[in-house]
C-alpha cells in the first residue's frame, strides 16, 4: 500500500492525537531550549554592556555571589521537594533505601500506621479540590473584594488547583489511658509535598504560589464525649510545634524570591500560621449545639516555661581570617509553640555570655519542645543579612516540668562542636494569693533587662452588643478589639465585618509582672474609619480577690453608645515555681514515681508498690529491684529527706558489665540513662563521682569522664566532660546524647571511663576506673539514675 493510501485511512481522532503529540513535544523540548537561549543571551548582553559602557568589573563581582546563592538555594529546595514527593508516593521504598532498620513506628506500637486513612484521603482528594475551588470562588473571593478599596476591586482567584498529590498521614498515636474520661486525644504526623498551584490577579498583576511542602505533628482532641448523637461534642485541632513550611512564588511574586527577602517572607508566613493553629492557638469545630464551646475554647495552659540562655562554649569559628584565627558573632533563636524569641548578638567570640531571660506559655507540655538554633550574624555586601547556621538543640518541655528546674549544658546538633548553657524553670498555675509574694521574692535577686512574670492573665473575648456606628451616616462598622497590658504587650482580635453585634470567641494570654498595680486596657475600634467605638480599663487587683480569681460578665464601654456591652471572661493565675503535679491530663507511659523516700514507708510504701506493676506492664519490667536516686539539681529540701528522693524500677544489678559491681576501692560514679522517643536519642547524664582513688603526689586528682558508645571508638562516638581540678569528689552534671533507634542501641555498650589529667612529664596514674553499661539489659522506655562502682579498666581504655 502506498503512502498516499495509508494517509487516506488516518481517522480524525488519530489526526487529533498526532497534533496533540506534536504540540506536547514542542512544548517539552522547544520551550526549554528557547528559554535557555534567552537566558544566555540576556547574561551575555549584560556582560557586553558592562564592557561597552566601561563599567568596573566590580559590578559583576558584586552580583555573582547573589546569583550563586540564589542558584544554590533553588537547587537545594528542588532536591528537598523531590525527596518529599518520593516519600509521599512510595514511602516503603524510600525507607528501605535510606535506612538499615525499620522506622520508629515498628519499635513503638502506640504509634500506628494509617494506610486505610491515606487511601481514603487519596480517593477523596479530587472532590476536596473541587469543593475548595468552589469555596474560594463563591465565598472567599467576594469577601476579599468587598473589603478592598475601589482600585483593587478587580481581585479574583485566577487559579485554585489543589493538584493530584494528596497529603499523607505518617502515623497516629492515640492516648487512651492517661487522659480524661470525656475526651479522646491523638497525634497525627502530616506530610504534604503536593503540586498545588494558586494564582490571584489584581488589575492585570498576577501573583502565584506553588510547590508547597509541609511537615508537622497535629494534635486532635475530641471533647466532650456525649451520650447523644454524634457522640462527640467538638473537635479541636492544633500543631504542638510549628510545622516546617516551604513554597515557591510565581509571576510577580518572583521579585520577593531573592536573598534576604525570601527568608523574611517565609518567616512571616510561619508566624501567621503559628498565630492561627500552633499551640496555644487552636481551631475548634462544634459538632453539636448541646455543649458549651466557650469552655473548650477557653482552655487553661499547663504552665509557663522560663528560659535563661546563660552562655555558650566551643562554638564553631564561622569567620576565618587570613591568619587562620577565627571568630563568630553568635546569637540564639528560640521557639516554644508559636512564641519566638531571640538573644542579642555577641560580637567576635566563640565563648559568648548572653544571660538572657525569656518566658513562654506552654499549652501542652507533653510532646512540646523548646527548639533553639544558634546563628552567626553576617551582613552581606548588599546590606542583606546572610547569617550562618551554627547548630541546634531540642529540649523536651515535659521532662523539665517533671523536675521543676534544670541547669544543663546542651550539645549542639548538625554541627561539629558547640554547647550552650541553659537554666530552665517550670512555673505552674496557682490560685493561692500567697504564691504571689513567693514568686516575686524568687526573682528579686536576678539581674535581668526585662521584667519577669509573676502571674498569667487569660482573656476570652466573647462578643459585643449594640456597638454604635462610627458616623451617623456611616454603614455598620468593622469592629476589632485591641488589648494591652502595661503598654508593651499588645494583642488584637480578628476583624468582624459590617456588624453592630460581633461575635469573636477568641482567647488571649498575657504574662503579667505585677498584678497588684497593672491594668488591662481594652479598646474597640472600627477598621473602616479608624474611629473608636468604646473602651474599658480593668484593674487586675480586683481579680486577686474574686472567687477563684475569675470574672465572667459584660462590661459597659466608655465613650460609646447606649447599652453598649462587651462580654469578657477573665482569669488570673499566679505563677508557682516547682515540679508539675502528677495529675496531668496526659502522662508519659513510664515516668519516674516521684515522692519522698521517708514518706514512702509503711502503708504508703505498700500502696505505692502495689501501683507499680500497672506501670511496669507497659514497659515489660517485672520483679525488678527498687533503688533510690535524686536529680543532680535537687539538694536536701527538708530535714526528713535523704540524698535519694526518687523511687523507680531499674534493671537487675547482677547483669553483665558490673551494673553496680563490687567495690574495687577506685570510687563510684553516678549516671542517669534515659531515651527520648520524640527525638530518638539516648541521653546519658554524668552527675558526679565520690571517693575516687588519688592519682597525684599531693593525694588528689584532676578527674574527667571519657565516654564511648561501643563498639564504635571513633572520634564521632567520643564524649568528654570538663576537667575538675584537685578533687576526689567532682561534680560534672554534663549531658551527652547519641542518635539511634532502640533496636540499634540494644546491641551496644556504653564505655564510661573516669580518667585523671596528667602533664607531659608527670608520672601520675592516667586511668582511675571504668564502668561498662550493657544497653541490652536496660529498658530504654524508663529513665533511671544509679551509682556504679568503678572497676579496673582494660588496657585498650588507657588511651583517648
């Protein structure tokens, strides 16, 4: 058959497919080639113009670092997004390709996979996309357009496509035993690395956003449980810690995607997300009108975390000079939920001293962390900051709350070396007025630039009634409530549009320095005209004498209309230093049993021992001996207390490696071993040594502790404490961490060797003694503290 005859038999449908294939080929091959040509032409033209107009080569050198940095940033973000999408598309293959062991949900059965839920979300995603697009077009777009000035009335969503890649639930943990009877609490790990594409247009100006990625842990609280349909009164959602968010701007938004501005924009977005749905902020969705949602929305926080960032040491030298000597200009950025704080910059030092105090409200201490990042301040030639990363640290707030106070040196992660010194205090909430004098006295000796809090003020702005119009001829106002305490802490509600009877139902929290002298000033304002709609000032001292330090009533607004009322619910709590009470809504599965050793005798001790097997069943510890220990920061707090005030279950002291060992006359060492499930780290605290053997001629020693996680004896596994001069009873209180899953750590042994620093020409003894802690005999779910007798070290331990 000839070519002409073959063409006759080509159908119209086949012609259409052929045209589409040709068009697709041109689009995928020709368009990138044309873009590459114009990009190269533009660069070469710029270089030619610099030479033609005899500009200095310095202009090229000035722009080159900016271009290189932007290209590096773009490639890094592209690689990250590809990895995230691979995880979403084929989680199993990625895990098996990048890990020698199984993921953490295998080792912790309380964290469960939810593939059935991911399949449902994937099936529903196209319909969710259509629903979201309809909401954006029919609800959001008209609302935004109505509140824009006339010149911007052309605002519209040009495109709102959620894409084909759905979010993924990485794991779900449900708290069943240790929560209230009328609630269900669960944590969901959420991954999203989709192909969402959103574009808006205003007066022919187009701005878009795409390649959105997000990773975070969301807590879902179903409360209260009721005996009528639908069985759950409301659902409250919030992120325990700020999620990781990234995105790309398109069209005109690319102007902001330059060094400095892009980071500022992302910080603004993360801050707005934090103000919306990161603890202590949350979203509450009612499922029935039979329950009082105000009780749910006005939840009381667990307490306040006071952070003192004292100093740093051995920080990395980021600014190297020609002589080889280096320096840094370090500062610390801390995050607790939605609260972010920053220390001052200390110039030209790697041993900075900050002595900076910060306070943050903690909504849920269980699962929430204090995240610290250290940076070196660098101002580029263009005036834009290009700060260098110097390490990070994460502290579990729940562990601090259990202790009440912690004074620790923290090793920085994701950097070769560096430590920061922290003093952390947990402040519980009290309704006892006498605690106000105690907290004030405890802070008087501190030298701080900012005033520390003594009380926590919680304000629930419910609604307003009969608000006046800003002008007689004006339409209904757009009211907003502005609040301030002592003029420095300022917060505001959302704007309610076109109403004289707004309903907010929003909660706000203030840390108050002196409730006996301070007031809270509340101002209702019209955002249309910036005119005042009324104001009220409330004296906090009145709350100290109110029943349960709480007032719930309507307040008449001054300088307002007739019968104008603002309904408020105000609650005051005194900050009380000390450990959190055991009756927390959510408790760790296997915590230490806190109590006084002297008090745990007789009937009290019997009842405590009877309760222990219930906890032991969770961690599979049965018939283990009881020993006593005390945190390093606690002294003898009462005449009846002994040196050891905490009872807990420990592994068998007759296990391998001489857990308690025989007294060899070399001294003893006190260690705490624990494991952080959230951070997947083995934590070892070297508290102190007693009665060490003298190694120097003067009858003393210069002891320090060297540690390895065997069988690895490389520099990466090596840890060392500080050296304590001229003593046989040194106190270290140094904390060391090793990354690893429980299965990996069960195969390893901790080599703890106490050594004596000797000079080059000294003949003193180098090694004092050694302890080997076999982790296979340790239940990592339970932290424990114990004394160990030092044993003679083998020959291989004599060298560092």
